[in-house]
């Protein structure tokens, strides 16, 4: 499933700060996938803004779920596209 780890790590980091260590964490921020989620991660002045809504902020938009569902519907899911074929068939990458 398509996920944006930023949403998970901002919560885990907050829990660590408040409950465990009391130390600020250095977290990676990747600026992609935001358009697929109802509550994208927010960064201000180089810091994640702690979400105030309940939950993990990872609810995906229905159109995005359909677009990346595996194996998904032909003509709808990316996994049924020609672009995905080498990955699905195992010919798109070679482990050494």
C-alpha cells in the first residue's frame, strides 16, 4: 500500500519526546505523496507540526486507493499499467 512514512514518524517522534526521551529527534522529510492523503504532513521553520486531530493522519483519498490498489483493476490501477509491468513480472530490477 502507498504510504508516506512522514505521517507515521511525526507521531512516533512526538511520543518519544513526550513519554520517553525528552529529546528532539532528527527526522527525514520527503516532499511527495501529499496529494494522496486527507491530512498531509506540515512543516514550519524546519520542524514537523504536531497534528492535533486524533489518529495517525494516514487516511488516503479514495481515488488514490483505487489508483494504487494491487493487483487492481485494469485501466484504473497503476499496477495494471505498462509502466508497472517490469516490476510485477520481476524483470525491472536485478538483485546482486
